[in-house]
């Protein structure tokens, strides 16, 4: 089986925080990991 991965920073971010890992083809167990980076989330506290 062939594997391929590609990420893109998109239009809204300056830095790509996506991550992927594909194990070596010779490995006994094939591992595929994908993590979708969501960028920095700014939490706002409402002060009353």
C-alpha cells in the first residue's frame, strides 16, 4: 500500500500546526497518525 500526506497552512494562519506520522513500510505494524492543529485559541473572560 502506498501512503501520502500533505498539510497546508490555509488562509487564516501564519503557521501550520498540523502533524502527521506514517511508519516505515518495512515495519511489522503500520501506524498512521493525524493531528489537526487548531491554532492558538484565545479565551476571553467576561468581567462584570
